């Protein structure tokens, strides 16, 4: 089995690439969705952040938690120390459950930040111009310009990641062009 990582900085188009792969019958798991599931009723996170307002209707609010951790690197690290080992465990389960497949894809935004490149045979990097990403974040998430920039700055620079990737897909055009590139470079 060939294990592909799909990575890219926030708002680069990873989900769009995932959807194209799924539409073409590929097996894909999204670690963003895993992390959202792991937040549900996570008592360790609730205990760790008990001095902060992170709950909404008795559940962890991703929005509230995000604003806290993206404004304080030490709190972000605490959250990552809880979630990242659990996410890696889920990825390994996914590999085990799909070992009969010729190839599988894992969408993992923080691949380089978590230093998990070694789990994969091939790295696909989705690259998108910073101005386009900023506009996508402000429109899609309704972020202020300042908050969107802070989210973008929390990740390593895109250009540094390109040189460590096997396949780079430039997503600065239309959805149709992205699909053409995915089919050409991956499928």
C-alpha cells in the first residue's frame, strides 16, 4: 500500500482535493475531521482549559478554543500534546483497516509541523497564493483580516514545505483546473 499525505496551509484547497479523490473512488481520511471528533466530550481538554471559557451549550466550542490557542503558543502546544498522539493513533488504525488497498490518502494539514512525514510514502502539497488564502478564510470562516492572518502565521511558510513534497499542486485557478491537475498528477 502506498500511503499519501495531502497537506497544505490553511485555506489552500485540501478539502477540494480530498473531494476530487473521493469522487474518483480513492480512500481518504481527513485529520481535521478526526480532531473535531476528538474534541467532542474530551474531558482532558475541558480539564486543561478549565480556567478559560471554551464551552458553549456544555460542549467544547471550536471557535472559542481556537481564539484562545491561536493567541497563546503555550496553550496551543498544550492542545496539540493532547490531540496529536490521538490523531496519529487514528491514522495508524486507518492504515491497518485499509491495508488491502493499493493506495490511501490522509489529509493532514500539520504534517510538517507535527514532523509526521515519515509515516507516508508520498507527500502531496497543495499550494495557494497567500492573498487568495487570506480572502478564502475571511469569506469562508467570516474571520477578521487580523485573525485570518494570525491563523495563517501559525503554520510554517508554504515555500519551505514545497521542497520536501513529492507532488505540488498549485491551486490558484478554478475548481475545474484543480480537478484537471489532480487527475494528471495523482490519478
